[in-house]
């Protein structure tokens, strides 16, 4: 804990003027806590929240309230010092300060500042809440009238609207009431506070009084200086420990340094490419004298003296650690810092700073570290050397190569990486510069990724990189290579990207798309692409056409085409054989090849219309047949077995009325099946008169007359009666010729025959 002075009191008691003056005298940081409540209230008004709803003050968790070098209040970085002095804000601040959420948030900020610095703080609850252990607590009061006068004077000086004495008095009275009657941390004097009524005292009187209280508490400027120096040592030590662990983690202090960039700093043409990089860590605004510098800034300083190394010493119970040799360097404005051996770029073996620098030397140093509480800065010439090395990389960076960088750390502002000895940052805003998620980054710490350097950030001695661009460039190059490798006949597993009436666009890799025309989807005709393919489907395709901007794909070329292949190899008229796989009344199904069947209709089985295929053929029998029809659209093959032999009907030269000898094959219900030559015919029983039909046996040869002969239909019907009558008639005419008697009748002939 540093040296702390708490000043509380009602509005207009003179707290801020006194506190500012003491801060200067004792080199303390002055914190106007009232201004913090005012800034919070201003933001609440600007956001239009319901001021009486405590919950709506949650915006404060995302709000930055700080002080700059001149003690001006910065609300989210904007100087609002005069905006917070209006009556509206005063009233809103007094109101807002009654809420626990607001107080907790601001008190914690105030305590944080006090923990790192020597401070003088004024407000309402400093001695009672914020700095309960302050070295000195003052409670300043003044009469209401006096405070009213002071407030009016203050407004006049600040060119603000001045109200009447009565109105101002009422305003102050109301605030006094609210500040001291609120439930949480009301304005009260701490038990151990010294009360000073300033009504009749000048500001100098009050200051002197407080200064004497300060020295009474045993605190002198000397102590303060001693205290500061000790703090500096502690910070430096802390810094060293940090560096060691950073080195172990292969990080550099540069990467750890607060990043401070604003949109205005970015060159305009790169603004689109690179977002304004926000503060990774707040700049040390509470270090007034150093606020104009930032870490890693390169400045010119003058060597004041070389402080030799000192061994560890003891003074009383205090141990002062050993100190290494360092150069005290002063900047133009008097700000000082140390350059130690480890931060010096070019010391030869055994050489000391003492050998290299003499008082008055001008030296270019980079600010390696700024201590917010006023400790001396840490300078580095090694960082300057690094900056110069970066300058030599300018052309390289401008050529936008893809480089490999090592991932070091994921921070709010971006991804910290290293390229050789240089720190690189891939900013997170805009998002397009970094396309990795936090989870992905986690797995990449310590590993290399590819990036494209965008520019050198000399103010931070680092390279700004774009990782997305590297991914894109890589993808582009891969796509180019892939395109160059394509050839007709190649087969790819693609993804359907888009479906049109005429086909589907398929990504075959690296974003290269080809067209799978509807006619190339399947061997069967496809009427609607969506019936076979949908967006997102994986589909195996073959390149069948490769033109400049067109890649023609086929899916069907990769699907076996059994029917097509068979048809290509076998035409109508060809004799084929296959296995019988189905037998029905209508005919036989014959398997001709894998997945290809032919149909052999019953009518094509045999020239014999009465042939019974069920009796003649069994499943799995092999049959030989001739292809008599191929219907490609219906995928139908018709076979004929009977056409393997010559049509016996066509061989037969008989005519209707011819007398022919037929052989009886078998008896049927109303007649006989007979054979004539190679064909079969029918002899009805009704046409047999000369003998009993029952007496006719298979194998008998009968003389018959042809009644019907239709070779095309394969029909033959014969008649026995008519054949016999004809034979009789012919015999009679032969007899008559022999008798040479004209008078003889047919009766005479028959008598004689008997
Ligand atoms: O000191 P001031 O008038 O600038 O303070 C503005 C308001 O903030 C005041 O009405 C009370 C409140 N305040 C507080 O509650 N606690 C503090 N430590 C400081 C101010």
C-alpha cells in the first residue's frame, strides 16, 4: 500500500482545490471520486436509462472511467470534464450514488487505483469505505452559505450557468440531504478523521494545516521519495521475473506490452483491411507525467549518468537488493528512465555501459516499460535495434508473402504470434483478419500458422498480419493447382451445390464446380433432377468434358449399364442362350446376362401350336433362342425358340381339296391329331363315316382331303368322308371307261363291285 490521504465532506467544502494542491506538493495522484459518480450519471442520462432502476446501471461493468494527465475525466475515452458539471448531472450523480451497484463498481475502481499508487482521494465515503486505512483522513466542512457562494463562484469561473444564491443554496441543501441520508455509505465523518471547518479559512490555510498533519503522521517528502524508489525497485524486479517466465514461454515483453492504437493512427488505405485495435490493457492515464508516452515508443534521450552496479546492502532491517549497472537517461521533457545492460543492444563481451556511454550522449531508446505510479521508465536499445531490423523487412512485407508464424497468445485485441524474432499481431477486428475461433486457437498455441503480413507497426515494433488472407491465398493456389490437374475420365466424389432444371452443379473439390447434365445422371431417363439428387448430396462423378470454363460431368458413366451393354453386343436375329428363371402360361423368362432377361412368348416356343411348355421346360433349364425384338425404351428383349428351325408350314406344298395321307398321332375329344409332313393338323370325328372312329389307332395312315390349310396361321384341317367319296368317284369313272357302256349306271357299278 502506498501513502493515502482521504478527504471527505459535503459539496462546496473545498475538497477538490485542497486535494489537488496537496497532490502536487506531495507528488500524489489526485482522484476526484465525485467526478467518477458524475461521469457514471452522464452516461446513464445519455443512454436514457430509467435512473431509478438500479438494474439498469449494469452498463457500468462495460464502462471505463479514468483520469488523464491534467486530471480530466475520461468517460469511455472521451473527455467529459465540463459536461459533468451541469446541474442535471449533479442531481443525477447524487441520485445514482445511492445505488449499491453503482457504489460497488466505482469503489472497486477507486481501490484498485489506490492499491498501485500514492493517492489523495476526495469524496463522501473515502475515509469510511474506500480507504479505511488511509494514513490521513480529513473531513472538510463549511457553512451552507459559504459553500453556496463557492459553488456560484466556481460556476462563474468555469463559464457555466450561474443560478441565484437562493436556488444554488437549495440545490446544495438538497444534495447534502441526499448524500447524508442515503442507505449505503452516507456522508459521515470517519471516527479517525480530522475535521476542518473551512468557512473562514483561505485555501492556503487549509493546505498548510493538512501539510502539517501529513508531517505529524511521520511522513516527509524524503520518505515519499524513498518509498517511490523502493516501489520502482519492486516493479523492476517484478518485470524481470515476468521476463524470465515470458522467455520460458517463448514470449517477448513486446507482446505483453499494452497495445494502444486508434483508428486515426491507421493509414487510411488500410483502415478497411485492419480494424482500429482497441486497448488491450488501459493505458496508464493515471500517470500524468508519462501519459504522453506509450510503451514501445522510440524516443531520443540524453545520458545523465551511468549508475554503477551495487551489491546488496542493508540499512537497519531493510535489505536493498543488488543492482546492476544502468544508465540514467532523460528525455527532452525531463522524464527519466533507466537503460540496463540486459536491454542494451550492442555490448561486447566484458564491455560495460560505462565503456559505451558518457554523460551527455544522445541515445535512441525504446520505452520498454512505463510504471503508472511515477516510477522511472525502463528503456531499451535492443528494441530500437529490432525496430531497425523491421525497417529492412519493409519490402518483404509489402510483397505480401505467405509466412509461417508461431502462435503465442490469444488476447482480447488479437492473436499474438512471432515471426523469427519479431512480434506479430493478427487483430480480431475486423473479423475478416482472423478466421480462427478461440477454441481452434487454443489448440494452436506454440504451433505455426500461415499469415500474410499487412504492414509494420513501428509504434509497437511489430508486424500486423492477416491470417484470413493466407487461408484465402492458399485456397486460391490449391484451386489453381487442382484445376490444372483435371483431365477427362477422372472420377471424383463431389457435393451437389445447386440444382437446375437441366442438371446439377457439383463441387468436385476446392470449390471447382462442374455440370452434371440431366441426361448424364442415369441410364434411365431422369425427368426431374430432384428425384435423384439434392443439394448437399455426395455424388460420384466422372469428368466427360473439359473445356475452358466448362467441366462436364457424368454420373451414369460410373453406373453399370447391363441392358445397354447387352444390347450393344447383341442385335435382333442373334441366337442367344440363357437360363429359364420363370415359367408362366404366357411364356418363359430367360436370363441372358447379369440383370438382363429376355421373354420367350408361348407362341414363339414351337411351330406346334399345341406344344405344352409346362411339360417341356423346367426352371433352370438352358434354352437357346433367337432375339426377335429389342425395345430400348422399355428395356425389353423378345425371344423365339421356334424360329431356330425352318417354318415347316412353308415347306408344305398342299392345297385345299388335295387328297393327302396323314398319320394319326393321338385321339382328341372330337377328333384326331394328325401329322402331315412336319406339321400337325386336325381330323374331326364327324368327317369319318366309313368306319367307327373308335377303331382308329395312333400310327394309322389315313387318306384325307385337305379342308383348311393356312400356313401363316399354322392351321390344317382334313376330312376323311370327302376323301373316300372322291376316291369312289374316281374309281367309278375308271370302271365306266373300261365297260365302254354308256347305259351303265352307278348302281350297276356298285352291284358289280360287290
Ligand atoms: O463531489 P461531487 O459534487 O462532484 O460529487 C457528485 C455526487 O457524487 C455527489 O452528490 C455525491 C456523490 N459522491 C459519493 O456518493 N461518493 C463519493 N465518494 C463521491 C461523490
